[in-house]
């Protein structure tokens, strides 16, 4: 304001000194408030994140392998599969060491329990023995971006839950796909709907959870938790459209109950073949399909 005598010119035009400096005082006041807000609300959080990222800069190899999983969306949320992955990579020889790595990452704020409606949720294929589900925290995402230079993909659990309307069912489908692939099947985790008429997709249809390829034929797979005679009509539609169906139940007791229901109804169902297995049985490693042949009404 002084280089070209701006103040003198403004004063000569009747503008008071207070009116001249008032905008500057307002701007200075706003800047002071912004600095105070940053120091009060943002700076402590940023400092804590910086401290945590410095501490996590030199992660043990097992920790780094775990944090690398979200880039591929592979077993990135199921702790038992994370442990399996770390053991397969030979970074550690014991499951407890791998579990401790997950806990260590959670303590450092990089991982957190997966939550629904603000509460941690787990998963189990039968009562008891709930298994832990985790996800990257915002700070964990920042650490991954800095460490690997890529944006982590969306949580596998969030994707499955959104697609299948339930965390429990979504995780069960992820498990079924993993176990089928481990058994040597070529698995499609996002199969197309089975249509009675390709030209009329709004007519009779079935929407399997998965599909696998066997001898050049795709088998629709339904992952089922609840066992009830009411769902027989759903399986009848799949048989009518495809003449084959694979059912994966959560546990062995459910498989046996479903087998009894289907056996009793086999003469009323469309002609075809139904295979049954359970996640509990498949997880043990040595398993076979139970076959039920339906004869049609």
C-alpha cells in the first residue's frame, strides 16, 4: 500500500484508516482461526499417523505380506485364510506367529475388525468357533499406498456382502469358491443367471452363487445355510433349467438334513442330478460329493 502511495490516495478520497485496515484484520483473523483449528483438530491426528507410519516403516516380512494382500483382494479379510497365505509363503512356520502378526497390525492401527452397524462381526459355519474378519483402516490404506504405490482394492468381504446381501452368506460363498478351487475345479465366482428363454430374461430364471466347470459342463452352485422343504422349489427351478445342481451346505448336519429332504422329494423334482457337500467336510480336505438323482414327476 505504500509503494505508490495508495494509503495517501485513499485518505485523500475520504476513506478512514480503520476502513482501510478492516479487510486485512478480517483476513488475518480468519487465518488465525484456521491455524488454531488445524493445530487443535488435525495436527495431533496427523502427528499420530506419521508416528505410526514411521514405526511401521520396517515391518516384519509376515506383516508386509499381510498388508500386500488387499491389492489382489485375495483372502484379505478372513484371518484364517491370511494365516494360511502367510504360511504358504514360508515367511513363518507357525500359525500363531501369523495370527500375532495380524494382532500387531491391529494394535498399530493398520487393521481393524470388520464391522456392521458399528459392531465387530465374525463368521462361523456352525455354532461356536467364530472366526475373525478384518479390514484395512484409513491409516492402513495410507501406509499401503506409501509402501506399494498402489490403491488397495475394496474389501473382499464388503464386495461379497453387497453382492449377496449378507456378510455370513457372502463369506460362505468366498469359502466355497476357495475350497472348490483348492480341489481342482475351475470356479466362476460371478456366474450368469440361468434363463429358460434367452430372449426373455425376465421370465423363469435361476441365479446361482457360483459355478464350476466339469468335463466341459458348467455346474451351478448354491451355497445354503438354512435347510427347509420350502427351498425345494428353488432347486426344482435350477434342475428344470440346467438338469444339474451342486449344493454346498455350511456343516455336515445341515447336509444330512438337506439330503433327506431331497431324497424324499426326488420323484417330484425335474429329472436331473444334485450333488451335495458341506464347508465343514470340504475344509477337512478329503471329501466327495453326495449324489441324488431326481427322476421327474
